[in-house]
């Protein structure tokens, strides 16, 4: 064996240059744009984790779909190509239980969401585990509102014929079909161009996603429907996460939990700040008749209850926790 081969083999085994002691790089991919709540949330988690881990590991963040769109990131978690992702609505396509957050107006506020997390966290964890994932913590996508270039949306009938981008989740598509829109599932990274070119008329997202993606530059109307609240999940591969040292896993789980309060606080601030950003861009803002939307949503609840195993119990539990305010 030549000396070059010996050196190469030693390098591969980490026997030269202290490679065996190098901090393990843990990649966190997400779809959030610069200035988004997703970016803030992931960075808060990474700062906590890197401070706690020291030389045991380093969390590196990759936003703007650099490592893939939501479904690609879910697959890359399984393959071990990405260590963390922050999916939101797409989780309803992973397991039926997550579809509960697709029910219109079922989550009242962040305190309500915290109670739901505590009461049903085990249910959601079991659902994730059954598909090979593990939830480390809950962040936020937020309360979703409709923007479009056709007309203000005051009642569901105003959505008639509007080509509206939705995430790639079956329940959101069903909901907007029920309201009379023409829902068009599309990756978030493609939405700005589709709005700009008129391929779609509108979209629905929290203010943090609308403003950071600059949709206000290509939309005329914002209707504050607040129709769905979507959590975001700090997600890992159950198999690959289990291979990390126990102390590293404990620190990462602790940071996911401790970052949640900071994320919620920032989300509440952004709801005020970013609405002004959108208004200042010249977008016309209106407050729709939410009672009309709630009334029109009854069939989607009935379908969820009848088609998802345990669906009615999930609905009853979540609504019951709202009543405990």
C-alpha cells in the first residue's frame, strides 16, 4: 500500500487532523423567505441549539427552499440528507390526524393552540412516528388570510371562480372548492411569479408569509378571513434522530420546546407590523363576514368526522379546549 493510500484511509477514519472530534453539522431546511416567521423561528432554535451543544454539533439553517420544497424535505429527512424540516399544512398529507388543523376556524388563538398541543401532543406524535418522523416541537405558520386581484372577499360567494393557490393538502382544496373558488395547489416558492403573471388570481397565507414573499407587490386586495390556523412542526426522522448521542437529542428537544414561547411572541408582533407593511404597499384591506364562512364550513367538518378514523373525537376535543378559555 502506498503512503498516499495510507494517508487517505486515515483521513477517512478521522485519525488525522482531529476530524473525529469535529462538530457534527445538522442541516435545518425550510421554505421561509428572509424576514419570514419561519426564518426567525428556525434561527432562534439554531441559536439555542448551538449554544447548548458547543463542539458536539452545529445546526446550520437553509431557508427559501434551498434544500427543497416541503415534500422534498420530508423525503430528505427519511434519507438522512436533511436533519430538520419545518412543515406546516403539508403534514395533513402525511397523516390524517394533522388534518384537524385544516378545519376552518377550529383554533381560536395561541393559548388555545397551546392547550391542544398539551392535550393531543401524544396523538400527533404517534401519527408522526407511524410514518417514520418525530416531532421535536411546535412553532407557527399562523392565521391565514386571502389576497387576490379580482375583488374583496366578504362572504364565501365572493370567491366564486377565483383561481386561488393553496398548499398541497387535500383538506384546503376541499374547503375552497366548498366556498366556490378554484383551488390550485402549488409550491410556495412558485407563488410570486404565478401571481405576477396572472396564472393564479390569489393565495392565502399568514401576514408573515405574505409580506416576506412580497405578495403585496402583486396583489390588490387582502381579506382578513383568518380562516385557518396552521402550526409548524420541528420535524426529524425518527430513525436518524435516534442515532444521535443521547445528550445531543436532549439538548435539541429542550431548544425546540423553549423556543416556542419566543416564536409565539414574535408571531403576535408580526401580525401588527406586517399588516401595516401590506397596507402601506397600497393593498386594500377588508374584514369579511366570518360568521358566513363558519356557516359555509359545516360540510368540511362533517366529511372529516366521517372519513377520518377518530375524526369526530378530534373535533370534539379541540372545540372543547376552546370552550375552556
